[in-house]
């Protein structure tokens, strides 16, 4: 299975499948990186070990993009009243 899937086809089931494959390879899955789109999760129960959570962190390029978009849309209000 390739990890280079189109984001539109990368479903929750596919994520769980990849998590299981990584675990079966001998690694412990504790976190993933995401673009934090509207439907993405903050954490989810590990499908291999239901006593563990898998945490979701935002990737830096998307974080910078969100910061830029908010700056362009709202500006930065300064104490003197200018933006």
C-alpha cells in the first residue's frame, strides 16, 4: 500500500489501515500530522490499542498559511488604533 494517496481519497478507514500497518511493522503510533482541514480530528482512539490515543498535529506550512490569511484579512490591531 502506498502512502502517496490523494487527500480526497484518504478516508478515516484508510488512516486506520495505515495505523495498523505501521503498528504491525513494530512501531508505536502516537501522533500524525495533518493540514487540520474542517473534517480532521484532534485525536482519535488507536484502532490497534483502544487504551491509547493518537494525537493529530498541524503541519507547519498550513499553520503559516492560516496565519498569513488571517493577517491579510484582519490585519494586526496596534494599541494606537492602526492596523
